[in-house]
C-alpha cells in the first residue's frame, strides 16, 4: 500500500462512518490510484525511501541528482571507491537536495563507462518541511521486544490521540518509523491495541525493537494529502462512469507547483 492519505481520512472526507467498511477495497484502490497519478504527474515521490541510485558521470565536481535527496549516507565513485562525505556540499542549503558538489581533492570519475558510474545512497523523497515530516505518535512498542519477523505490533492505545492531539493516532495506510525501520500499517485493532504491519518498507531493514521504542508517523505535505483525498474521492465516485471522464483541471492546477523540473 502506497498512499498519501489514509483510509480513515478518506471515509471522513466522504462522510462515511468509521464502521462503514463495505467499500473499503474500492476506497483503498482509489487512494492508491490517486497517489500514483499525483506522483506521476509531479515526476517525484512524496513517500521517503532508502535506496542506492545509479547516476551518470557528467562533471568532475558537480552531480545533478536524479531524484529529491533528503539525506546523503554514502557516495560511491566511478572507480568503486567511496567519496568522503566531508568533501561533499549538498545543494540547496536545506533538503531536499538536487545537486552534490565536491570540494577539496575529491573528484568524480569513471573507468569503463560514464553511464551509471556513480552511486548515491541515502533517503530519497520530497517534503517541503523535512524536519516536520515525522510526528510523534505519543505511543511506543509494547512488545518485549518486537522481533524482526513479527508482523503484529502491540501499542498502548491504538485509537488514542497523537502528540498533536489528533486521533486516532494509528490508521490503515500510515507509514511508521521505529528507529531506522519503516513499517506500513495494514490493519488496526482497537480491541487488542495491535497493528498488522508490513516490515522493512521502502528500502529499510527489519530489526528487533525493544519495549518502549518510540513510534513516529510520517506526515505527507498537507496540500498533497488534501489533494490525494479530493482525487481519491473523485475516482471513487466516478468509478462506474462510461466513458471515463477527464481528470478535473483543478487537480492539475493544484499539482503544478509540486512538479519536478530538470535543467541541464
């Protein structure tokens, strides 16, 4: 599941009761489709992921990135050597970064071919305020411990308020962060205070997490979350229309400011 808004939010947007679950499969499909439309038309991803992305060699000192970079963790040169991150300036000054510039004695190179010669490893994705992209859930791991293979996470209060006084704190479709691991919420049981989760999501590695580990919840950019709900609601209502209607122009107008431009 890869969505910019949650099933709970879409039900509320449509005026459906939390217990009205008959159309959940269609609602989830609409959310996934809306997110795919948004990311395709914007030419960028809005959900963070860890990955090692290959890049073509274009210059000895500058590397224009193929995607939005939130955090640089490693940089491998065209000869297979690691570049000292102390010699790297990421631009602009604040993430997401779009260009890496080398300083000191470091320089980009290639041996067999300039194509895909360089590898940039890090956290990728776009957010207008990366420092505010994770919100404390006001809950912790209640398993002792949560093993690296378990897909059931026990929490203190599944439908309680989070650190921003918003409830329920856990919802199907959310992206959670437990230390360095990302997990996707697949189902929530308020009766047992348990979450069914997808482990090792978006390029992270499954690990054991001790009792009391804080749980953070990813917060997509607010405007995109709102647009995803509007788009998904439109898809849900128009699902049986024939012929298939055109996407409202207003959606594309809202998305225009988020489109990624590439200049070489």
